[in-house]
């Protein structure tokens, strides 16, 4: 059975003091929750990755970077490589986020390259896909998601399904307060899982975690996580405040406890 993953993408938020405060509080909270099948991940900005891992050391909270270079090293000013992230002991890295696709020319091809270099460095990619509002309104959701999957996994091997985490983030639901309905999210997740089943077989399809992202909040996370193909959330805004983070984790713990 798959676990539930609650991942906070802090994006370009929180300075040094805020990260310090938040992670110290998070460490206290994380140590009190004992449901091992709810995995917690936070993704601070690059400068605070090391500090966050130090403050959360020994706690059941994984740390993710928000992006990585597709290249291993060299003259790429401003970039951060997978070996650098590895040297920090990082476990996860978000790639292909729609904000990077939109503002930083990220393509399915570069997401594929980033996936490969992360895995080579034993870092688990959290690979994001999702359609825009225009694409949804034009009835293109399925074809867009399938095209993103085909591109991001071209020539890529998967054998177990725990080599990476997939995140479905409809662009129209990110930061807009407009969440996909649980049914809309489930429909997309089931389609994505079916794609993995067809390409990689039953084991990968059953094991891969597919997270939903887009205006997840304490008051909608329960219904979303009750859908059979939703294995957690990739959460922006609501992961920035401790009270809403704790409320979402507590809901996830309750839901996990009801699963056999
Ligand atoms: P919001 O939860 O703020 O909509 O952001 C979602 C997201 O982009 C997570 O990666």
C-alpha cells in the first residue's frame, strides 16, 4: 500500500530568520506525530537547504530542492547541480514545476534530463505535470498530460515505482484558490496511473506516488486524499503557515489510519 506524502513547496518565500523559526517549530511538531506512513517533505529555497536539513535532522521530514541543473557541472552561472544537492544529503528535488515551465523555458526534454541526473545522484525527483485553463477548457487535458508524460519519460527506465514521485498540478488551480474538485483530480490521477501501468507494468503503477497540487488547504485536503489515486499533496501557500501545515498533516494521519 502507498503512503501519504505531504510536501510543502515554499517557492520564493521565507528568509533566513523565517526558515529558522519555521523549521524549529516543524521539528517539534514532526516529533509528536507517529504515523510512519505519512511522509513529510519541505522544499525551501536553495540558500536554506543546508540549514533546514540541520534543523530537521533526525526528524521524519525530507528536504527537497525546488529545481536542479540538467548539467553535472561547469560554466552555467546561477545553476545548482545534482551532485551539489547530493553533497548536502538531499533526498528530493522538484522538477518541471509549471512556474519553471512558464517563466524559465522548462521543457519536457529538460525535465527528462533533470530526472535522469537526479536519479543518477540518488535524489528522488518530484516531477510536475499539469494543463492550463485554456487547455482544459478546450478539452485537451488528457492529451496534454499524456504528451508531458511521453516527453518526460522518453527512454527512461522505471522498475519499482519508487524511483520518483509524480505531481499533478493543474496550472489553473495553482495559487488561484480554485482547487480541482476531488472528482476532477481523481480522474486525472487515474489516467496518469493508467499511463504508468501501460508503459511500465503493474508494479510501477501500484507503487508510484501521485501527488495533487493546486490550492490544497486544510479544508479541502481530506476530501482530496480520500480519492483512491491521490497519494498526497504538493502544497504551496498553505504550507507556509505552521497552523495550516499542522492541520493538513493531522488530516493526512487520520486518513492513513483508516487505511488497512
Ligand atoms: P498553491 O498550493 O499555492 O496553489 O501552490 C501549489 C504549487 O504550485 C505547489 O507546487
